[in-house]
C-alpha cells in the first residue's frame, strides 16, 4: 500500500481523501498547503504537514493535486517540479466502483470519483478531475488538467482539451471537440466544436456574449469615497 499526500485543503480535497481511502492500494497520510495558518491542523482527520516545499521531506509518498481549476492544478504541478517531483511521484486515485475495461487508460495524478463509467478505449490524461457519475463512451480522449463535473455525458469519439472545464450535467455530442481552456457551462448540450478559451452555455450550447456598455461613470467626489 502506497502512502499518499494530497495537495490542497479545499472542500474538493476533503472529498478526494475519501476516494483515496476507498482505494485498496492507497493510504492517505496528510495534506500540503501553502497557507501557514493551516500547518499542524487537521483536515478530514489528517494533518496538514506543511507547504508544497515539504514534498521533499516525504520522498516515498505519492502526491495527488486536489484543486478544482485545471489551470491551478497545472501551476501547482509546475511548482512541484521545482522540488524534483516528476510524473512518477503522482498517485492515480480511482474509486473502487469504477471499472476500467481493457483498452481504457487513466494517467498519473488523475482522480475519478464514484460512479464513473468508461465503455471502451477511453483515455484520461494527467491530473484530470472526474467527479461522480460521469459517463464516457468509446474513443473519448480527455487531455491533461481537464475538469469534468458530476453527471456529465460524453458521446463517442468526443475529445476534451487540456485545462478545459465541463460543468455538471452537461452533455457532449459524438465526435465533438472541447478546446483547450474552454468551458462548457453546467446543464448545457454541446452539438458542435467549442473553440479554445471560449465559454459556452445553453441548449444547444452557444458562446457567452459580453455586452458592451456606453454608460459614463462620473468620477467619485470626496463624499462618495468609502474606506
């Protein structure tokens, strides 16, 4: 059984520790967090052992980055490389209710919650967060640092880009692509490719438009200042 240290102490990390506890090959021993006021405290019954630099003090423990935003997970992984943390230092945490059929692959650093379904030939990249009851179909490709919300349904052959976010209960049509750092809002249905960096929502999903304003804001006078 391998010792595991979780990175972050957010609510997601508190949920993730239960996935790690449920895995028969992993044993969570604590958290790392860069907030000094949390050092020495207990989170979900486990100690906060120190900041990210403390990873070097536990060379035999595997690590698992447990923050929601894929861009933040990517930054944390880059920081940990400064402390000689390579890809082989990361745990792969899969809830025991999840079956991994032959031909499906989950890469190091990824976390799959209970109820995730993979039919065949599904590839999950590094540091991907898959929340409960997500359904993957054959040929799906999920690139590193993506975040897949609870209850998402992904059609056959669809692809989800690096650091992309798919909100809970969204659905993606067969062979559609979600671009890098794109966001599909919760409850949306995607029928065509979502370009990189854009946010789409609705049924069918469409780009979120930011309305321009021509309103002039008067400069504040002294009596309008509030400190």
